[in-house]
C-alpha cells in the first residue's frame, strides 16, 4: 500500500530552490549520489565488523543508463534504509543551521550556489532534481527482508511503498530532463560524459565504480557488424586508491581540491591541505584541510566536527571528535592508522594513548602551519582569521599546552588603524614610552566601541586600544592575562589612571582639588542612585562626556551581560553586577551641578540630573534603560526649558 507524505517545510523550501535554480554546473549531482553510495558502503563494512549476522559481499557501485528511456540508475550494495530511515533521511533536514542557510539564500545568495550549498547539510541527494523529472529510490536495509520504493517529482510530496530488491543496498533511478546545453544540462545517458564526470569528481572513491559501457564488435571496414543490437559490459572507471596513501608528487592540486569537496560537500576551495605521515613508535597518515570559509553552522550547538578515522584503510568513524580539540572542529580530513583495533568505540578512543598522541601531533602541525601562513601569506591568513578566529580563541580555555602558539595567531581590530588588524606584537611595538598595560575594550562592533565615552581619555593621550567584538573575547583575555609582561587591561573595568609618572604629583594635587570641589555632588549622586550603583567617583578617562559607567575589574562587562540576558533572560538580570559611575569634573554640566550641590544638596535639579546621567550612561554603553518613559519625560522637560 502506497503512502503519501509532504516534505518537512524547510526541506520543501530547499528542494524548490534547487529544482528551480539557474545553475550551470548541474553535473555535480552525480558526485553527490556517488558520495552517498560510498558512505553507505562504508557503513555496511563497519556494520559487518560488529554484527556477525550480516554478510557484506563485494562492495560495488554501478551506474547504468538507457538512452531510449532517458534514465540513469545508480546502485550500491551498502547498508540500505528501512521505512523510518527513508522518511528521516530523505524527507527531513535535521542538521543545525538549516534556517540560517535558508536565510542566506533568501537574502540574495547567488542561485548558482544553491545545490552545492545543500550538500553541506547532508541532503546532496536533492541535487538529483536539477536534472530529473522523476526520482525513484529503491532501498533495503541490511538484515531486513522488506525493501521500500520512494518516489517524487520534487513537487513538495513523495510516496513510499513496500517493494523488492534482491539484496541490501540502494538503487536510484533518475528519469532525466531533456538535454539542453544552454541550461547546463548535458546528456547524462552518454557514457563518455558519465565516464569523464566519474574520473573528474570520484576517481579516489575506494570502492569500484562500474559504468555500463558499449562493446564495439570488430568488423572489417565497409562491412555491417553481425550483431544489430549493441552489447554492453560494466567497466571499473575509478582508480580506487585512497588519496592520502599516495605520495604528494602523485596527486595534483585539483585532485586534492576535489577530494575535499567529496569529503565535506563544500563547493568552495580549501585554503590549504596538510599531509602528514608518522612512522616509528606511532604510525598514521593524515590528510587535513583548512577550509576557505566557515560552514554556516560552525557556531551552532549541533555542529558535527571531527575527522574521518580509518584503521588499516577501513573507515571506522565519520566524525571522530577525539582526534582534534574542539576549537579546531572546522578542520576536515582523514586519519588512517594501522595500530588501532577495527572494532574501536568512542569510549575506547577517549582513553587511547595512540589517539592522544595523534591528537597532540596534529594540533601542533595545524597551529604551526597557520603560523607559517601568517608569516608568509599574511593577506590569506587575515581572510582565514576573519572566518575562524573566533573558534581559535576558544582554545585558550582548554588548551594551555598550546597557549603560546595560539597567542602568536591572534589578530585584533585596533584604534591604531581602521583597516588593518593588529597582533599583540604589533601593539607592543607601538606602545608609548612608560606605558605598562595593553588596553582593550569589548563591545558588539567597532562602531559601538568607537562611540563609547570610555575611549575619550585614551584618544586624547594617543594611547592605542584593541577592539574585541567576539562573544568569546572576554573569556579569552582572562586566560591570556598578559603578553610579554604587559597586562591586558579593559578600559571599561576598574580604575584607570592615565597620568604618566612625571605628572603624577601634579595630577594628584589637581585631583584632590577636584574631589573637594565635587564632594557634595558625589555624595548626593551616590545617595540618589544607591540602588543602581556601587559608587560614584571622578574620572580620568573622560574628556568630553559628562559621565560613564564602569564595572569592577573582575565583573563581566556590559557586553557579556547583554549576551547573557539574551540567552538566560531574567536569571541573568538577577546576577547583573552593579556599576560604578564616573563623572567628568571638567564638563560644564558636572561643574554647574557641583556648584549647586555646594549650595543645596537637596536641590531638585540634582535629582533630575542624576536620572538623566544614569540613563545617558546606560545608552552610551549600549544597555537598555530601566524606565524609558521616565527618561523621556525628563528629556522633554530639559528641552522645554532651553527652547
């Protein structure tokens, strides 16, 4: 009995984008389907290692074509799927970041990119609809007797019914659209076209890919062949040798790039590949890739990182997260070791000394490679940093052994240059004589930080400030602490004394005079704002603003507080640290208020000014007002008195 289902909403939306996309490189559909078949064979091979009841047979991918019927058939004898797995794997996209992908596509991403992009979400199968009017999928799970027939025209729904297959595996039959070179549709029932595509995209697949090929009967020139109907046989098209086992001189750059696409379904070129071979007490071969751009879901909770793990050339695991630290989860590739058991489990991996040693060696190799790129190809490194710098910063919280290597890779936006990023070494090289600390400020963006009143005193004295705009930055600098003996100091935390040592005595006398002049005002503001503030004090960091808010040295910044509020709501608000308000004694408003307070501390104008200063300071740091309506009325009243 046939069942009819609708695609999951997000799946249907992606499918519609793919089916209707204007895409010149439609040929990648074959790469995606062969890649899926290869994965199914990997899973079948691994299943036989852990389940004695399963018989693998000879792993094989076959590709058949029929010019008259306009069909193309891709068959594998891999793990196959049961009824529920067909629905889960073909009708649903469960991977994190799917909504972000759709948002970017709707936001103007080129239609030409759509089919390649969906490969990253495990649904490259849908690229079949670029070239097909109808797709039939027959599949039988290894160990099951029942087979299932899935069918769809890519119109938002599909049918599923019980069927038959002689053995486990999957057969996909594409009823092809007419060939149209103007629309990028080649004739995919032409064996030469198919042969070229297999060699181009899938030569390194380690299972034989057998293509139906015509046998041409030998006959003398001018004579008719005896057989009127052509004969066919299936020939192996791919070399089947794992690319990481071949010497670097045997593999072209294009082959490395194509293997990366096969491995990751990322249509963009990788920035760099890293081949490593270790022999002796620890043996393994690794082929790693540094991507050219971050995947859409890299910073989502469900992102699947990790390398493909092979033992004696047998794939054991797709996403082995124990081979690299979490902050390097964007690195893709394979590791092949002869020294691990074929039935290794995740629990065994976590405590395996060989895996620990490989992890240590690979991490060092990756970080050293990045350092080399930074030193020799700086522009390429900057592009990489803008994609993955946030992930590298996570390493400070978990990888103390590589703290120095990570520190050498850091880049920051800086007040010294609007265009170029700066390293800590760059900053130290530009420090003013007598400067003891490396100054930084956290915030949502460069524009937000540059408009902050906290920068005023630093700008006036020509002191450079680093701008830290990633959510992880505040935690990262706590672990970093210092660089070459220079402490990293936040300009919106704790007390800052910007007067140099030579002027300290003079500045001290001036500051005491200012405190005396503002004593009553400070006391009154403290009294009025006691529920909101820890303290009100004079500031040396302000030059043109009347007031600003700072937090204590070890409290989290307003930027982090806002992020916590977004994720935790009222729970975060309850833990919000009280601020310190700093006032500028040289500002006309503060000077006039100080005079009023000396005459009458209870003057109503001071009370209104306190509310205005508090509200203005909150807005300046990017925080929401406690009582917007009350603040607006005070501003209205102030404006009415002036005009």
